[in-house]
């Protein structure tokens, strides 16, 4: 019955049938041939995050995707086949995404019942996108966009795709206070040129309708404000609510609500200078002291066509003392989703974390035509990062230090 309830709720997201008046007033323009808009590509990311303290456990504390200190990591081989929606479509339009990832990043993007233990070494294999897309010219001239299937999380600033993410390392918010993957449906209603409304429902964070770690769904709701301040400011506010704790660990998991709340404001000051701010509040009834919260600020300056300088400053408070940490072992994170034993190293007490990160994104000029190589993306991103406990705990470098200094970066190459 729980599975039927989930899919019945998914159906409720789709607006009712369009009336004859709706259809007669929906204007369509000539779109490119559907097959002409299909794209395929492969992208590689490899990186290293060096730690001069050489921690005895080999871990960069407070990191997920860049957790192994002083070790080169093949983070991603990302293969994508897609037909995106035409953003200018005024009539019906349909698309899809098929995307899979191999690499060390995949350890944290499994979905129960789909790819739980698909390859068990440090480098693993997961699908990161299997979904359909539809633009429906209903309700308002902007219409409604639907997405249904296996998708990435719908909130936050830093994306899984490194080519559109400013840094190699992630913020604490992105690592620990945002959901990663879902199976469900998500709707975007473009009310007008300024306002978008969002709603979605799914089986839960990294679970499936046929293999949930509890028996209830979860879902999103939020809004976007676009083109404010003469087109320079955009705001995305998103909340998510539902039970997420596993029944194996919490017999009353269905009554233990988890809430994510995230807001991102993007301000483009000039063609070269932009600012982003993100704030997040997290609540989980199954954890002691229940809450964590944080704020991060980003600055990007385009120095030349080839060079961009980025800076990030962040403060994050883990009141539970159990959210920020490192999973030890390739399958520990996936085991934790099920409620099975998993080794997880945390701080000794609730901690307030601060971090400063700087990088340079260098995009070399490459004469692609003369080389005969279809390179779409080439980025070299050296990075410096400093993390510190702001309340005196010593979580870093195998529990010995109040702070950690790291230097590294990555290479992103796409075809």
C-alpha cells in the first residue's frame, strides 16, 4: 500500500487535463527536429587534495568526495545522453536524460533498490540520471515543466557536474545538509517572468519506491524569483520534508521527520564580477539536539577569457555532533542508508566549522579543429582550502588538530 500511495501522489503532481480554451490559446512555434537536439558526451574529472599534516587515518576530515588525503582520485567518468527541453518552447515539448557515473564520487550517490552495491571498490558505478522531461503549455504562458524518474537533488548551489561547480571540494552545506538522489517527480510552474513555483514527491533521499528504508514518501516545495534588480538578482528557496531515517535503526522512523531548508541568492554585479550566498537549516527528529545550519558566500571574478578567480567562505554548525564526518570503507555510506553498521568518524562533540577556499579556474586555449579532437571542456583548477573548528574541538587530522590546511585541485576534460 505504501508503494501505491507514493505513485498515486506522483500522479497528483501533474496538472489536470487542459481545457479546450487552454489549448486554443497555447501558441506553438516551429521547433528544431527532435532528433537534432539529441546530445551525447563523456567527461572526466581527476583530482587530489593534499594535506601536509599527513593524517594517520588517511582522511581529509569533513570531506566526502575528496576524502582521501594525498591520494590521486579518479572522481568521475560521467557519460550523458540527453535531449533537454527547449527553453523557448511555447507548445508541448518532451525530452529525457540518461546519465551514469564511474569513479570514487559514486560511493555517495547510490539509490537503494537500483544500484546499492554496483562495484564495491573505491571507484564505483551508479546511474545519476534516468528521467523524462515534459513542457506543458498549461495554466500560464510560461507553462509547467515536469521531470520524472531517477534525478539529482533539487536544492543547493554546488552541482555534481564539476564543469558547472566553482570548486573541486564541496562546502559543508553541500556535503552534509542537502539530499543527493531521488526517484520521483518534480514540477516547475512558470507563473510569470519573475515567479516560479516548485513541488515534488519521491520515495526518499537515495531510496526507491520498491526498496525504501521506511514506508513513507518525502517531497519538495519552493519558489524562485528571477530577473530582480534589472535582471542582476535571482533567488531560489527550497524546502524538503519527510521521514528519512531507516526502520532498521529507528523502529519509529515513519514518525521522525527530517527537514531541509535552503536558499540561494545569485547577484551578477558586472560581466566579470558575481556573488552567491547560500543559507541552510536542517532538522532531523532522529538525531540528538536535532539541528544543523550554515551559511556560505561565493565571489567569482573573470580575469580573462581563460582565467576565473573564485573564493568561498563558510560557517556551519552541527548541533548533533553526528552529521559532519567521514565514512570509513567504500560501502559504509550505502550501508548507513539501510540502517546497517557503518564506520563513521565524527567530531568528539557538537562543532562549529569554518572554511575558506580559493581557486583559479584556467581554461587553456586549444585549437580543436586543427587537432581533430572534439574537446568540449578543459579546465585546470588549483585550489587552497583552510578548515577550522570555531569552538575548540579537534576533529581534523585523525582527531588531533583544531584546523587543517589543504592544497590540491582537479582537471576536468569533456568530449
